[in-house]
C-alpha cells in the first residue's frame, strides 16, 4: 500500500525521488487471470502514468493530463470479459490522479499567492475529467 502512495500526483511528495523502473504505478494484487490477459495494456498504462507524473513534476500540466487521458483510453482496449474489473480499477486510479492534478492546480490559482498562468491548465483538467467521467 505504501508504494501506491508514491504515485500520488503531488509536488509536495515529488521531493522523494525514486527510480522510474522500480515501481509500477498500477500493479495487480488479485486478478483471476493472473494479469496475463492485460500485461501489454498494463505496461502501456503504467508508462503513461509515469510520463504523466514526470510531466506534472516538471510543470508541464497539459502534457501530464494528456498522458493520463491516453492511459484512460487504453483501458478500453483491454476490456474483454476477464479484464472488465481490472479496466474499471485502472480507470478509477487514472481519474483520481486527474482529480488530484485538478486540486493542486485549483490551489495554485486561488489564495494569496494565486497565479493566473495555471488557469488554462485548470480549465483543461476540468474539461478532461468531465469528458472521461462521461465515458465511464
């Protein structure tokens, strides 16, 4: 459980560096097929999540959001009879990451030290979240 917390999209937590190859953003703990049916898709989704995290940490917010959107769309490619639950879990994880980005952007655009330069990224995050929730 501790490993999954490292993948929260938070600049505060980004200070703790770790190897990109050491941890999968999404790993299976319980799968009826043992993860064999979705291995390829899961690798693509994990790579998108890692890229998204890197972009977010480097303040490339819209690219980060695009990577998460790509990962979300990839979950529909893996959705066959045996992978429906896994795909739903992955979509939930990706959506929560998007919401976390949105929350941090919201904090950056409000308050005493607000910055208007993050407003377009916040609006884009909101649009993508609404779009993906409409698909789910």
